[in-house]
């Protein structure tokens, strides 16, 4: 078994596990006992792969970004997850989890969302399969991601505002967990990232692993080798990064670069750079790296990007940081905004603010002209246009 697969109890090194209220134990245990068998089932895989192809639009292209390559002095490939149905990688996971929920006999679906892309992807698959959908979203995020709120409602989902704490992703997740405790028998919680109690981090990583599976095949076709020098992806909770890294974890020649949101800077009180500012703690059912004060109270993160505005990271990423398998970089709001404009004007691709952090990391990496870099472009920037227009003074 790979060194980077979780143990039977869901641990990656010292990180992971399942720290859950007693009321949720039957749900989580049912999922833990069945998810691997369901994922391996031939009929599940046949249905999943068909939906990925005909509904999601996979495989997504691996695009050689010629002008970005010239700008950064290396060969840059963009994995175009922004071209998935719904506009981001999130749908890879929700398609898989809705099929799993059906096999578990669940009729009601709940989800949390930050930037809104996971909420849209969940609402989408619930509409496709005719299941009730409730999405929890921080009130602040609802305001800054209005287009995605509208999309969820158009798809028939009920969007419930989380009004506690910072009113962002952490608080939406808290509300979703409370809902699940109140409705344990008929409800499946589609977690959108590689966070939460075991088996969720592993389940979501396996469903997103299609990204790196395709990268290997596509890169071989383009370059003759499946192995780039670098794979780069942004990390909030970390689902797109887990998917992009998954089939390279046991390839030490491939450098993995995880890019977090520095916000106003890691030396300020407005940051979400967990690998720099966090220490081990428990959040949303797992032990991971967590931003907290000296009393163990969670500190409020900040990022201009709603999808990276989270005080922790998934336990796999905490392990990758702790073991030094991945390099973690932190990018400020300002640098992410400039990178988004650069990508837009050099390649005609408007990236999501989350993905823009990964693009900005290219300027601080020590790249050589011979380096081949695959950057996971996790989502498209439609949802962030209002922020871009305001912050880049384009309105």
C-alpha cells in the first residue's frame, strides 16, 4: 500500500481519524464500511465513468500555455478543470457521491460551500437524480458569490445562510454537520473537500484522482513522459490539489507544490496560510493542521478567495506538509489578483480566484527553461468577475 494512503482508522501519519458526535457514528461507520466496495463495484464504475464522460465533459484538456510559458521561462501546461460542467473540478466528486448516496438509500442531500462551486455541483447532481438538496453557505460568501447562489436556486436547491462566526466556509460546515446530526437516517452529507472525518478525505481524494490519472496519460501523449517536473495546485481544504497530486504521490521525481492563501500576508491577522500559521488540532471531525490561538480556539482566516478561506487543510495535505513531500507556498490577495489578470490577458482564460493563487506561485518558484509544469486550473472566473472589476479597477 502507498505510504500516502490512510490507515484503517483513517490516519495519514498523525493526521486524520474520525472525531464525531455519537449521533453521527452510525452514518460515518456505514460509509466507512461500504465506500471502498461501492467504488470498486463494476456497475458503479460503469455509471460513474459514463457520467464523467457524457455529463461532466471529461477528459478535460491539458493545454500548453505558450504565452504563460514564455512569461515564466518554463513549459507550462494548464489542466482545464474550468471546462468541467458547472465550471470547476467539484463536480467530479459530487457525481461520485450522489451515486454512492443512492446505493446507501439516502433521499436527502446536504452540502457546505465556500466559493459556491461545490454547492452548484451538488445542486446539479441532485437535480439530475431528483433528490432534495440543501446547501449551507456563509452569509459573507453568499454576498460575494451571488452568481453561484443564483445558480443553486435555479437548480432547485435550498441555500441556507450561516450567520455565526466569520460567516464563511468554516461556519457553513458547522451548520451542515448540525443538520446531519438532526437528520441522521435519510441524509447523506456530500463534503466538498478532502476534510472531515474518515472516510471523507480518502473518498473525495479517490473521486478527484481522475484529474492526475488524465494528466499522466495526456502528458505522455504530448511529451513522451508521464512525469512533469512540478504539479502545482491551490489548497483551501485541498480537493483539487489532492486530485492533481494523487497519482504522483509515489513519484519522488515529481515536485508537488501546494499554494495557500496568504491573504494580506502571513505576518498579519488576515491570512489563511494554514501550513505556516497552523498547528495540530481537531476541526470538522479530523485531526489536522489548524489555525488557532494559544487557548486552542480557532482563529478566523481571511482570503479574497471564498474557496481558500478556511482555517485548516485536509489531513492528507497536513501529512504532505509535515513529511515535506509537498512544498507549500503562500500567495497574497494582491498577487492572486495580478496573476488572474495576467492569465486572462496572455491566454484568454479567466481563472477562478482560487486557481489564480496557483498561477501566482509560478513567479516565486525557481523554474528552469527545461522544467515542465502542470498547473491545475481548478475553476473558471465567472463567479469572481465582480471582485476582479472592483479590485483591479476595471469597472
